[in-house]
C-alpha cells in the first residue's frame, strides 16, 4: 500500500468507509466547539423563523470535516442536500440545472468552491442574493435572456484555500467558519466512538497512541484505525493494543508525530538540497518529483503547525525543530537572517 494513500484523497471504497463513520447530528460531533456553538444558534434561529439557513462557508485544511458538517446541517434542517464540486461545474447550464431543481430550504453543497470558473461564479451571485438568475438560452443574435425565480435555498461552500476566494463571493456568505486542527484528546474521543461502531476491541492507551499519530485530522485517524484493525485481525487476536498500533505505524512509516515518508522527504529535500532554505515551493516540488499543489495542500499545513517550516518572502525555511526531529545539525546562519534561528 502506498503511504500517500493514508494522507491524501480517499478512493471509492475508502469514501464509503469514512461515510459510515460520520456523525449525523450536531450533538454527535466532537471538537470544533466554537463552530458548533455558533451553528447551534444559527440553526435554532432559522428553525424558529421557519426560514432556510443563511449561506455557509467552511474553510480549513483537508480532512477536518467540512463535508460531514454540510450533511449534519442538512439533517438538522431536515433538508435535502445536493453535492457537487467547483471543478465539476464547467458551464452556467450545469449550475442552472441544479438551482432550478432546488426546493425551498434545500442545500447545495459545493466542495472546492474556490475552483469555480469565473463565469459560473458571477452567475451564482444573484442566485445567492436575490434567488433569481438571468439565463441566456442561445448564443448569437437569436439568443434571449430569461429571468428565473428560484426557491430560497442554502449554499454551503467548502474550501481548503480561503485566500483564493474572490471578495465578491466571500461577502455573500452569511456564516463563515474556519475549522481548526483537532487536539489529541478530541481525536481520542473520535477514534473511541468509531472503534465502538466498528466493534473493535481496544485498550484506552492504544486509542490515545493512534490519535497522536493522526496529524490533528479526523479523516486520517479513521484511516489509521482501519489499518490497525486489519493488522490486529491478521497478526493478533483482533484487539487493538499499543503494541499493535506501533507495529502498524512502523509498516506505514508513520512516526510518533504523525509524519509520513512524504513529509520527511520534503524536510530532507529542503535541508539537504537547499541548506534548510530559503527555497521556493516550485524548486522543492521539482526536486521531489511531486506537484506543487500536493505539497501545499497535504504536506505543508501540518509542518507549519508543528513549527518545522516557516514561509518567508524568500521561500520556505526549515526550523530547528525539523533538524532535531530528523537528527540533523542545523547550519549556522549569517547575520542578515537573525529571526530564522532565534
């Protein structure tokens, strides 16, 4: 099994597994307490007024539960939900078909909303604000524009790159939430709940050890749980113990901080090829033979959170913690770089 499989986008089988573990109600959700409290108030207010919920924007790194939260909101509002993604909507007609099929209170969930085409995004503005759209039926001299009235719906947009959203689109969301990485305690609760759902016998110490390797991400802790379950069934008696967790992580090449082979390759390239930086992300990606987007979306967020890497105007720079973790000696810096290794 490729180690990248654990920390990147799930395949169809993995998606089915992850979906089966999703909480269905807001009270079942663990973590993101500030977001939960704000959503509870917004949901109760909308239900009291018997109105659809305001448009919602969810941003944060991959795997923190944006899609799960969209389905939870739909369940709380007893609303139907349509799921699509920014890259999948290539023409105004694609969006028009979905919008005209929406009933009052229905939810349209657009993942990777920052990747909407400009023409499609601009077509969405009046739909979000006035629940009306102007649609051109034909191109050329014979074309005519028809104004369609839409039923009042809720748009939920999810993005891993909030900075790439246009200001015009961002301001049309009434509720904006940023999802943070989960603590080890929160992930331990999540993995304990899911172990129960999967009927896996487990020791509390094993659950906490597994949670500490999950990079603060529920999606990853659920995938690791599946791998540990497999190992326990094949090499043990089916019980998840600390020894079983350690043995599984060794096979997966996931260390005690949750870094995998791709993370360590990134740090090694930055340190050994570029003397710890500064180095541009394009140069690092070319050295590693990976796409820039993979490094920015999958690798860097967690390394930044750990304080292993910082971004400077001149490029990425490895911090002393990264050298310590890899058991390498940090180079001496010149006087014009005092802030990098204080």
